[in-house]
């Protein structure tokens, strides 16, 4: 009996917020494996804000998903069959598998994971791309020093929550910006020194109150007005990491840039963009250290696992842009 593979393929480039019809759903037979290939039964799909950018035409740090191509996504699952000597049937793995039930791979970029140590979904979060992003963005670009004030936006998300905890491990004062009282309470549970609800009032005044000596490191995941407010509060020789701009991804008008950029000049500060793929050769180093922090109880991870199917992918993805997820958003199929 032929095994069929359900896939979500990009059908159109979205205008504004993506909608269900921007993808089409198809079934095709799982192909016969060639020598060197393995077949992965995908059980968990990583949902990330970057996926919205991958749907757009135009130059970026990675080529856009082509029309009629399986939607790009990280994933995790179990090896269903293998003609690759490095992988055995039954092993659990993570990699770039796309939004589909089965993925054929030549093994490049696929890593074995240990679910005795952590649940499978954690390898898509704190021990996956979001964790790598937080680790290298903060430590390699932000270079935080003990006693400095680190501010992170989107702080209750998959990247932001890890950034804040690593900054605490490094001896910093950490201020998180998030939307809503529940998310701010979660940040305090994680050990953040302060949590600012950007929906609750005057963000600039709150940053002034919580960062009396200014912001030494600002890790930005949202862009827009929150980035502007942070720039107005930076300290001398501050470091700003531009990781994402989720507030701008679904704009139908041009992206709003920072009007307070001259603060970089006044404070002799730096603003640097970061893409996690640039650090791929060092993922193992970061994963080992973060696994140690998790084992020691210094780093806590939270996954927002939504049970569904390939067909519920579009609606689940939108939870990111509506601010409905706590921690790493994962679709379990």
C-alpha cells in the first residue's frame, strides 16, 4: 500500500496577514528512497515569525519559498526508513522538514535528539533555532557584562524568554517587554527583574523607571514603536541586536524605520542585525552549554504545543501575529 504525504504548499504571496487560501493542501505518494536518503515521519512542526518573511518575493538572508513549494519549516520526528548509514529507523531527529507529514532528506542539517533528556518539541525551541538565536545574538553581538541592563522585546516569545534568562545567568539586570499581564507575570516567574506591559500605558516612561542608568543591551524582536522607545533610552556605547520585527511583518504599507536612530550617534552605540544561520558551525557548542543550564535549573523552557494537522497550520501560525502564544509555538500533527 502506497503511503501518502499531506503537504502545505505556498499558493500565493500574502498581502498583509496571511490567510488560509495563501496555501494549498495536496497529497502525494512518498517516493522510494535513494541511497544516502532517509524518510522522516514528522510529528512536530516549528512555527516562527520568520516564516512570514520567507513568503515574500525579494532579496533576503534566505531565498523566498517558491510558489507551489512545500512551506519551509523546522520540524522534528522519527526516522521511518533509512538508506543513510548515519541514521537508523526509529531514531528521533530534528531538521528543516517543511510543513508536511513525511520528509525525505539526504541527512544534511538533520540532527539526532535525545528525548530522554528533553521532550521532542524542546529541540524546536530552547534547544533549537530560537535558542541558538538567543544565545549567539545576545552573547556574540550584545556582549553583556555583569551589572549591565539588558532589555528584550517580545520577551515572552521563544527567543525573548531565552535571551532574558541567559542575561540573568551572565549577571545582568533584565527587563522584558511583553503584551498583557499574564505574559508579564510569566517573565517574573522566569526571573526577569522587571516586566513592562507595552499595552498598559506609557512605554517610554516605564523604560525610564526600570532603566535609570539606561539600556546597555537591547535585543529587538518587534521593531516599530517599541524599538523607537528603546533607542530613546540607550546608554553610552549600547549594543542593539536586530533579530526580528514582528510588528512590521504583515504591513500593507512600507516598514516603519526608527525615527530615533540619531541616538546611536549621540551615544556612540551600535545596531547590528543577526541571522542565526551565520552561526551554524557552532550550534553544538551552544546546545551543550544550554543543556547544562537546563539540567542545573538555570534555564527554563516553555513550549506552546497546539495539536492539529497539516490543514490547521495556517490558523495556528497566526497565533504568533496575534500574540496568543506563550513560549515556543509548535504544531503537533
